[in-house]
C-alpha cells in the first residue's frame, strides 16, 4: 500500500498554487515531477563530486565515474537486463529510437525491406523510421487498431513477409493508454526471426519491466517520465544485436584507438556513447529509480490502475463525454472530448482552475487521423495523484460545460 500523503510531501512542486488554486498536475505523460531526492542528487553532485568521467585518475573523476557506472547497474537491475553492457545511456526515448532506426537500417536493411510499426505510435517511433526509409529505400507497414484502441493481432500476423526486418512498437499508448500485448508480439516476431524494439516511454514509469521475460531485442525509455531529470534516457539492447550494429555517433569515449588511417571502436556499451555523457543525469536517474523501486513498481501499478478505473468511471458520468481509448488493458492515460468544446478551449479553461492537462495531437497525428479528430484533452496520471484530484477535474469539466 502506498501512503500518498507522505509521497506527495516528497514532491515540493505538488504543493504549488497556480492562479490561487492548488495545482492539480495531470500531465505526467508529458513529464513527471521530481522527488526531492532527485533534485538533491543533482545539486549534491555539482557541489561535491563534479568531474568528467572515465578519463581522470584524480579523486573526483573516479567518484563521478563510480556514480555513473553504479547508475548503469541500477538500471540493469530495474529492467532485469542480463548485463550492464546492454544498457546504453541516451538523451531519451527519441534518441534511443533514432539510434536503432539509424544503425539497424544501415547494418541490417536493404532496399525493399520492411519495418512494422503500429497505428498508435508517437512521432518518435515513426519519423526516425521514415528517415531511414528515405535513406535506405525501406518500407513502413502499420498494425491497425480497433475502435477501443487495441492493436489487431491477426492483422499484425498478416503483415510479416520475407522482407520484414524489425518490429518497432509502443508498449503503452501515450494517447489511448492501451497496454499492448508486447510479450506475445515479440514471440510472434521471433517466429519469423524478426527482432523487436519496444518504446517503453509510457510503460517503464508505470509497469514492472523485465526485458528478459518480454524477450524484446531493444527497449527504450526516458528519464524525465520516470521522475528523473530531463536529457537522459536509456536504450536496452541484447548484446548480440548491439554487437552487430555500427556506432551511432563518432567522438570521444566510443573509440579504442584512433589514427588517421583507422579507428577501432570501444566495447559495449561505450561504442554507442560518444562524447561526455550526462553523468549527473545518469546518477539522478538512478536515484529516481531507487525511489520508485522503494515504493515498489507492483504497488505503483496497482494504485495507478485503481485510480485510472476511478477516473474512467467518474468522467464517463459526464454527459457528452467521449473517451478515446477504452482497451481492456489500459493504463494511466485518459484522452477525451466533451460535446463540441474544442480541446484547446477545454485545456486553457481547466488551466485557470489549476488543472494541468495536455491538449492537441500528442505527437501522434496518424492516430488522430485514424480516430477522425484533430486532438483531445489528455489527463495522464502518476502515483502521487489522488481521487480528490480526479473529482476536481470532473467538477471542472462540468463547470466548463455549463459555460459553453
Ligand atoms: N514515445 C512515447 C510513447 C511517448 O509518449 C513519448 C513522449 C516519446 C516516445 C518521446 O519521449 P522523449 O522523452 O524522447 O520526448 N510523449 C510525450 C507526450 O505524450 N507528451 O509530451 C511528450
């Protein structure tokens, strides 16, 4: 059981008032707030440790390197990877997907080869593949969804051909909240000898992740969506795949030896980590992961599920409410429109009541086309949200409805 009152005290920003109203922060899908421990870790490292990593014999550099590499250990344990060489630090999910799309298409795809994505992808898992498609002459194939916002697995099965080289799919939709059956999808892909990249931006903060159990070949997530800092993220890749891929960027850290004739590359994971890494961010991310691990990802998942169910039933009682995404397996994200109120008007007016929601297409324009709408209002939940906050949202929507 989570003690939400105590938890909220760990997040100073949650006690802010905006426009004289207590802040109700329901934009966690965009980014989460940070517990004091994370902010303190950042301040402490800059005040007491700061030095560049991996290249100093001096005390501070060794200490900073230790924290950075301990962070890799923490992440490796958190997602149950086999080894720390499978944990690559990136700037976030977007960079992780770009790395795979660039390096995989270069090493493993030729003209006419195919990548399978889904109709509910974030632009971050569409555009990098389109860019690779332009460079390499490959094709995107798209898994369709039903009206509840669930992937059609039979259609997915039919998309495989002898030209399919990779599947890249989101674990949880940032618009619909749908939790995709990624373990089953990986197993289907593997029957065809095809590897799978899972976009875990919206799952890692909410659902216990075991990459070995999922058997996925790549898994990407962002630090800032899991209560850590911005600018740091993770790409997990099975060693056998990371070994096969060429480096992403060139520079310091990713080399073994350089001469003007020839450069040899560093071992995993450093081959993919050119330049000075965000060693303060990696440590602060590990502190965030320690924080959620201490609460227990199972407890977090259970609490957020109950809160999502409560929010769904509460919002569904509002006349004129249309909720997009009613999958049987649904997590922490609720997108909606009410009557003919424009999503932007709804978001702007809710803001005046102190309620932070996101409006628009949520970087998923192809999904909006499929749904036949321009955008939605989206409430996305975290474990520090409460039923009282859901009630404030529902009352706010009722009030605005009366204004229109
Ligand atoms: N994939 C999914 C499923 C996402 O929801 C997001 C960000 C990304 C990838 C990209 O993550 P980044 O950290 O690299 O930017 N989603 C959102 C959102 O829903 N609102 O703001 C950002």
